[in-house]
């Protein structure tokens, strides 16, 4: 491999790791909250479909996730990309076997070096997701999700009080996932979802989506 | 000068000292984690937001520079058999002598129309003087070093009209504004609309750069049957050249520089940033002059059959 090819690969690899976090609506969550005294860590790899220029493009998006049990019916956690972080809580509202219903509000911030149609260097997301689990068996769980996020995307000059070029978006979305418990402390989850971005100034944008796998490992907290 | 007596905050401490103090440091940092992280976060934010805002020329009609250095009889009194167009981004107009050398040797020598980007007024004036051309130049903004940054159209044939086309989507870091420069070049009574383009870099998304290209196409709508839109479209990111060509094709333009290949050498390899799009003209020959020309961009040239 020549130096030029190596540099090109590095550039493309960097772009793949840096760029797409703010485009991802993937949370790879079920409705069941993490028990108190335990922590879950996971790794997700999603394919993202998004509007690039005037066409649709696809990028892989690796993420690290974690959840920590905080109370009888709630936990907190988030997902981490190379230049972004989303944190949120998850509250179990209804538990009637085999159903579980939860609400998961979250807030995220991403720095992205390049802009896209409705993303800018500074990206904020705030909103919530309703999650419904249906346990098919002790090992298999189906999860449906409905979300409504608000997003702000602005140039770096927002820190200097200059907001021109900013976007405000509403992002209703939905997701469907299936989880399989591989062992007492290990779960694999497949999830696909869509978001319908509505730029409050420019109107509807192309549908974005994600599909991917997430592997999550649970352990008791150290005393 | 004694190096050892100096303290360099960017250098790591010596290994032994580091080992001795590592446990204490860990204890301190555990205790003071947020106190340490906050100043670093503030410093990072300060660095990210420390870019000075660009000084843009927001006047819709200027500033404007022009000059005519053609010598009487420089062009034949008969119709030319072809018209050669060159587009060249001269990288902050720093190496003008090298550019003039490149523009005076084949295949660029005797080009009928030259569109240039990243220029300042003295550089355009000098090139026009040495090559015997008429020109029009509009700066879009001021560079960090204080020099102007804009686009020019130079021609062996008379320029009968010119105007500045402001482009949407300033860059998200410094709010640097981009423009295109349009000129009507009259070749023995036949007008050609010529535009020198310099779109934003890929830190402005592809959607924004396509909007810029579309703004230029719209500005020429109905201006005449012969049109040349040429310059640095900054089509380096995946899919951007393809979508730019599709946009022009959809609006009735031919990609006259199709197949010339990469026009810039960069650390990440060759990039196809510069293009020529035309309406009403037939390209008969095209290429990139890859010899050193004083820029990271290579001049792109297209020879058109004449009369059209």
C-alpha cells in the first residue's frame, strides 16, 4: 500500500468514525430498566441512511453504550461516539408480564468537523423515546419504540452569538428491535428505525434511518 | 542557549519523576476530576471558537477591479478556429511568477479565456499585464494574512459586461463568504457568458455546495445560448462530483472537462476539484497540465470548436 493510499484510507476511516454520530437516532434500548446495583456496557454498530447532498448515503456508525441501575424503576446511561455523547434516563412506567412500558428522555451533544444538509459543527438533541417490550420467551424480547426529538445544528460561531446558518429540526421516529439473551449477563439486540426530519425553516427533509446490532454485557457494581 | 534550563509545558516529565509521582497524581486527579476536566473543556471550547470571523465584502456590486492590457492586433481579425478556456486556482495568489510561466507554455499558452480563483487584485493585474489580457476581478473576502480572496475572469477578447454573484452558505467556522464572478466575453460579435466559480470547501455540506452551484446556474438563466461555468467546485468528498455533474446535466450543461482526472495533489491523494461546464459549445480537446504551476491545483483546460 502506498503512502497516498494509506493516507486516503486514514482520511476515509476518520470520516466514518467522526462524522455520523449526530445523524444517528439509534439507541438500541429495550424497555426493561437495568436493575439497581448493576451496570451494562455495550458496543453497537449501526448502518445509517441519511440525506447527503440531494441523494441518500450510508455510513457505518460505531458507538459505545452504558446503563446504570439507579432505582427500582429507573436507570441512567448513554451512548458515546468519538466526538459526541448522549445521556438520558429510562423510567419504567408499566410492568404487566409479558409487557413493559418505559419512557426514556435524553439529551446529546455532538461536534462534527464538517456540515451536512441539516447538521453543523455543533449539534444538540433533546427529546424522548417511548419503549414497549413484549417478552416472547425468557430469551427473546421484541421492542417497539416511538420517539420525538428536537435538534439544533449550528455553526461554531454560535459561541460568538452568530446563529445564521443554524437549523432547528423536529424528528419524530420509530424503531423495532429484537433482543436475545445469550447468557445471564450478555444480550445481543438487533434494531432498525426511521426518523422523519422536519426542518422548522426549510420543511421536510429526506427520511433517515438506522439498522444495526448491539452487544450488551451486564455486571454487578463493585462494592 | 541551555535547553535543559527551559521548561516546555508540551513535553512529558522525565520517566523516573513520572513514576514517582504517578500515584499521587492519580489520587489528586480522582479527587479533583471535575476541577481538572472543566478547565480543559473550557480551553478546548476556547480553541474551537477562537477562529476570527472572516471579513467579507458584502456589497452586491463590489469592490470591482478591471483593466485592459491587450495590445492592438493581438487577436486575428478573422474568426478563431477554436476557443481555449483555462480554469486555475492559484492558491492564495502567492506564486504568480510560476503561474505566468505555466500560462505561457502549451497547452495553456494563448488561452482565450482564463478563470482564476483565490486571487488578489495585484496578482490579477500582473498576470493580465504580462499575458496581454483584459480582466475583471471581484474579491469575496479578506484572508487572515490581510490579502484579498476572490475570483477573476481574464480574456483575450473584450469583456462587455460583468457582475458578482453572491453565493449562499457561509462556512460554519469563520463565516467566510463565497462568490462567483460572471463576465460577458465577446468573440467577434458572439457573446459568451463566463463564470469563475469558487464554491465552499467540504466543511460546508454537499447540499450547501449544490445550492451554490444552482445559484450560479440560476443567475445565468436566459443570459444567452453560450455559457461557460468553470472553476473550483471543491468536489473532494465522496459523491460530490457525481451530484454536481448531475445538477449541471439536469439544467442542460455538458461536463466539458469530463475525464481529465484529478486536478489537485493532496496528502490524501489526487482530488477532482476543478471542472468546466458548458452550454452551446462542443469540447474538442481537454486536459490537466500537471507540471508545477505555483499552486496545489493544476490548471484545467478545454478547447472548444469555433464557431459554435
